[in-house]
C-alpha cells in the first residue's frame, strides 16, 4: 500500500499510510446517511477535504474557503504552506473539487453545515464537547466554537472515525497520521501515469502554480470579504495561470468517478490496494 515518510531528522521516520480508494468511497457513503453521528460526519467531511485538497491536517486548521467556480471548484487559501524555512512560509491558494469520487458534494455541504456559526470559518476540524475529557467522537453530540487542536486529540479523533466508517482495526488506524491525506491524489496521479510536473501541481510543491508570488492573497482583504459574505462567492474572473492545476485536479476526479462507475460502485472496490485499477484510465481522461 502506498505511503509517505514523515518525521523529524532526530526521530525515526514514521510511515504515513495513504488512504485507499475504498476508504475514500466509504467516507463519502457515510455522509449520505444523516442518521449517522454529526460529529463523525464532520470529521469524515474534513478528512475528504484534506484528501481532495492535497493538504496536511495541520494546514487545514489554518485555512479558509474564498470562492466557488462554476459549481465545480472551490478556491481557498492555506495560511502557512509548507516551507523548510519558517520565515519563508506564505499564504498560498488551494483548489478542491465541489464533487467527490462518487459524484456527491456532501463533503462540502456537511462542512458548511457543521462550521455554521464559526467566525471566519478559518479552520476545518471543529472541537466537540468532551474531547478534552476523553469523550470519543463517536459519543459526542455537540460542537464547541473553536478548533480541534492539532496533536494527539485530533489524531485520535480521526483514527477513531476511520475505524467506525472504514472498519479498520486499532492497529490499522494508527498508520494513518495527520500527513496521510496529503498524498491521496498524488498517488492517484502517479498510478495513472501523470508526469512529475503534474503531480507537483496537485501537492503545491516547489515551482508549482500555487507557489507563484503574485497568487498570494492579501490576507486581510480576503478574510474580510469572506467574513462579510458569510458564504462562498462566485468566482467569475480567474487568472489564466490557475487553469493548469485546476485541469490536473479535474482529471484525477474524473478518473476516480469513472473507476467507481466501471467497478459497479464503491462496495466493489478492493478493501486494500486497488491502485492498479487506475492503470486502465489514461492521463488525459477528463481533458476537453
């Protein structure tokens, strides 16, 4: 199963397991049933956001949505994008699809519902009542106004959610760290044969479009706009440069939806692995 290596130089690196295709599909199906725990649905929606935005969970706790484009793409900004030199970290744009791999937009609708009342909506994972007293996300029934703090509490809440939704054991869930979602679409693109340049665009790595200085937001202006509007603004005019990462993102999502269709639904995807099923889907699938 694909994975990335994370960890500080003075520690033994820990393998961050990449969520599987079946897991992402199961998360989307879980959101369809509103009888499921609202807290678990919130965590599942946030996890899907991180996977589709190629974002680390820690970054998701300091980002915001700004606008939506043609009911297809949400644009937002992550405040401290990853950079080896802390002083060089700058706000960067990100793009995420409105519709997930099953063709549903429940991940976005659920986040918008569960973040209602949160000023500025500048984080994704919201704290729930009792989390600081050991209450599990599967037992919680209400939210607190602030963010679920990065660290052990956030890791444990997400791992518990994955056990409930995806049927993982405790040991299996521990392989999924706060870094795991960032590499989901990168793995999809790699198994589809996308070039390294295209994969870098998905992750907003060095020399990607998102790293261009003139795409940095005027932070105060953007946040003030989002706060005033209280909802996502329609994105009518866009810089031609951002067409490239958006097109790459759309190719991956088109391929994922096609895979679900050709396999006869999420439940027919392999429980483990399954990445080679993407081999039959050409890199240009979804191009105009």
